[in-house]
C-alpha cells in the first residue's frame, strides 16, 4: 500500500475532484459542445452530470471496498484478475489520462498566449504549455500535502470568480436565446453527451487519493458525489449565462474564449481578462490534481507488472512515474489537435467506465452497491458510446478509426510489456537453470 504519510480529508478530496473537473472542460470544450448542442448545451451539461453521478456512485462503492492509490486500475484487477484484458484496459486508461492532461496544458498555453501583446511569437504559447506542466511536476514531487494545500487554494479562487460570473450573468441573459425554438434536433443533444460528460470526467481522480484518506469507506463516496453536484450546478449556470447572452454562432466562433467573451457584457471590458485569468487558474488546478492521480496510477500499474518498474521507484516524496508522465504530457500537448482528441479521449474514458461498471456487477456482493444503479451506469455509458460513434462516423469517420486504433494499441502495449517481462524473467533465471543442469549432469556421470 502506497501512502504519502499525509491525510487527504473530505474537503481536500472534494477540492481535488473540483480542481480536476473545472479545468479545460468548461473553458476549452464549451465551443465544441456548442457545435453539436447549440443553445441547448446547458441541458447537455445536465444530462452529462447525471451520467457522471451514476458512474460516481459505482466508483465510490468500489473505492470504499477496495481503497487503493491505483483507483480504477485496482477495480479492474479485482473484477477481471491481473491478466491481459485488465492490463490492456489499465494501459488504455493511462494513455487516456496523458491525453486528457495534455489537453488541459494546451488550453492553459492558449489562454496565456491570448493575454500577451498582439503579435507575440507563437513560441510563447508552447513555452507556457510546457512550463505549467514542469511547474506542477515540481509541486507534486514535494508530496500529497503540498498538492492538497495548493489545490484547495486554487479551487477556492476559481470557484469564487466563476460563481460571481454565473450569479451576475444570470441577470443579463435574454430568455429568447434559450427558448426551445433555438434548440437543435433532439438527437444532437444526445450526440453532445460525450463532450459534456468529458467535462466531469475528472471526478475519477478522487479515487486515486483513497489510500491517503483516514476513512475512505465514508469519505470517498461522499467526496465524489459532492464534487460532481457542485460542478454540475456551476456548469449549468455558466452555460445558461453564455448562451443567454451570445448566439450559438458567436460561441462557436469564440471557441476556447467563449466564457471570456460572455463576461464582457457582465463585467465590461475588464471581463475578458478576469475570466481569462480564471481559466489559467482553473487549468493549472486541473493539471496539479491530474498529475497526482497519474502518479498513483503508474505506481499501481508498475506494481502489477503492467508498466516498467521504473514508474514505481521513489523520487523525492513521489514516484518516478510522475516525471516520466510529465515528459509524455509535454510531448503530446505540443502535437495535439483539441477537437479530435477531445472526442477520442472522451469515448476512451466512456469505454473504460463501462467496462469498470460491468466488472462492478461481478463484485456487487462485496461492495453492497445497488444493482439497478450500477447496471444503470453500464447502460448510460453504452448508449452514449453508441450515439457518439454513430455521430462521428457521419461527421468525421477517421475519428472512429482512431478510437479503434486506440483500443488495439492498448492491447499491443500490454502484450509487448508482458513479452519483455518474460525475456527479463528468463535472463534472471538462466544462471540458476545453468547451475541446476550442471548439478544434474555431475550426478548422472557419477
């Protein structure tokens, strides 16, 4: 069991969840959701929140029964055993986590660059992206206590600004912009769920803090549900403000800066900068919490033999997996396409969630969870995956190919790691086997 030696309290866990969720999701993905759901995006955020609550309930029960720094990795192992399938799914989750954090880092770089003087060299955008990852790798190297303290401060700051934006903005909305007449076809609303659910996906990171909780059986489920509910209210309120002031075409045109653009009528010319700074805080917070979770996941995978042992070796008050993951995040962030990778990451996470919930059904007697709720989590994830794949197969067929390649690659990496492990095992055992053979030969001669 890998403990940091410092406790993660209920509110620290809630802060980790909020910090992970309120990052690139609400800032960078609002425009992506608007492309599909238009002015009904706030309904999509509500439905995406319901899916997250069902998944959160299932994960909370699993985490209460099997508290582990590995989180989902541990649950997969408990449900399916330590084998090729659970290993491939764990590798898939790790790669998806790297992609997710890279998206957040890229969003941070974009917002930071938007606040620089016009005509600034584009290299500054990449330097900001790389710099924020390196900064929080350094913070996490100091252990969980520093991460949790900083996370609570960052979450408090961004929640104050976003709450003020939402409350003030609600008095400026034009109800006509939110009328049912402006909504897209109902099917589009469901197609957008992968994007809006992805904005909640960070709640899973709370499960990686289970081993640092004094009482995970009580703290973990409550922290997951509380953080999702808080974020759900915030997302819906912000979506109402944005689409209550801007036409869907303006939101799509603004893309990453839709929230900042919507803040201008509320706070005046200073509004754009206020929300842009908040976006920097929010994305930084998400990177901070996500790096903590990724480190715990890599530790568990290394312990299970599903990643090289180097990932689990101690370094300062953390593990080498933190440094390795930080470098991978930087590489992906530099060459990332936001829209396509957002869909790829979202569907990958939905697949992982569904498989974890199916595994939970097999463990339900141990966890004591409600069977209808766990089965419901399986079904809503499955339906969302089908709807998204159907939509993307018509709009961007290559995305479906990428999703399939992503799954195949996860199995390929797992098989390669197992093959490499067998080669190492044979090399270690070779001297012993040689000694035994010589002994048998001497015995036979005499």
